[in-house]
């Protein structure tokens, strides 16, 4: 399965956001910031990555539901994608 071009931009935006947040976490650690602040930012990075992954899974499900012959997926493959993110 390939990511639909409409979803690619959204996934890339989410990944770039996570990349920026991760750079912020690194800077916070280097600046010896409070661990509570660091963990809060790490949680934000994790959510951004999860959302990118869920967008990819949702796109795959949409392709399956519409019967796109270019990207057929079995129920087992979709389940595996979900479990990978859990």
C-alpha cells in the first residue's frame, strides 16, 4: 500500500512538527530544564508521531474500503498496522 498523495502532505506536516518538538526537547535537556517540562514536551512529540501513524493507517483503511485495486490490504494487514502503533 502506498500513502495517498492527499494524505502525504498531512503526514509530512505532522512529522515536521514532531521533529521541531524533538529538537526542543534536546535543547531543554542541554539547558538543564526541569524534568516535568521535558516529559511534557516528550509526550507532545509522542502524540505528534502517533497522529502521523494513525493518518497513514486511516488512509490505508480508506483505500481498502473503497476497493482501490492499487493497494489492496487484508484485514490482517490493517490489524497489524494498528497494533504496531499501540
